C-alpha cells in the first residue's frame, strides 16, 4: 500500500512539473477554483447555520498571458432555529455562469494579474415559519441578477 502512495505522489508531481513549463503561454489551460464550508451551532442546538460555496473555473490562454474562460459559482446555505413558540427555516441557493478574463504581466516567475468576470446569478430563497398550531405555506422568492467581479493578485510559478 505504501508503494502505491509513493508512486501516485511521484506521478502527480511529474504531471504538475510538465504543466508548469508553459503556464501562461498561448494554447495553455487555466484550471482552478475556490470552495468553502461553514457550519455553526449555538443556543444549545437551537440556532444552526450551514453554508457551502463552490466556484470552479476553467480558462484557455488565447494569447500569451491572456486567459478567457468560464466560472460557475454555486452557493447553498441554510439557517434553522427553534424556541418554545415557533420553528424558523431559511435556505437559499445561488447558481451562476460568468465569463472570465485574466491577464498576467511581468516577465519573471512572479507575476501580477488582473481578473474580471461578468455573468448572471440565479437566486432562490425559501423562508418557512411554523407555529404551535398553524403551518403556513413557505415564502419562496427567486430572481436573476447580473454578476460582476473584478480583482488583482500576485502569483509565483514554481
């Protein structure tokens, strides 16, 4: 079993070393993303919160140091609380599709980049409140909004 792990580690390192030779050259790929998970409980299990965020992105270098691509943001979150009089539930789902552009500059291994995104985000929010004697229908709202993101950063290529 240990030999398999060592082999896989060496194999992955060799693939990464191969990809790192043409990191911002034309006809290369930009693959990445972010993700987070947040959970909390308070009040003796009465107040609970959970949030999951994923943002995969893929791009293609159409010219040296210029990548164009797509990002797919996804957010799921929920909050629930209860006391002696009522139970309250709130959950939301956000999903989107963004076109991205990233430009790297400086000729050495440490480069600065500018990043921009434009697209649409679909949001759906559901609120439910249950009392002791009644169970009303949930309130559901959904909408599509434009989405913009701009930023800058620094990266060092190994």
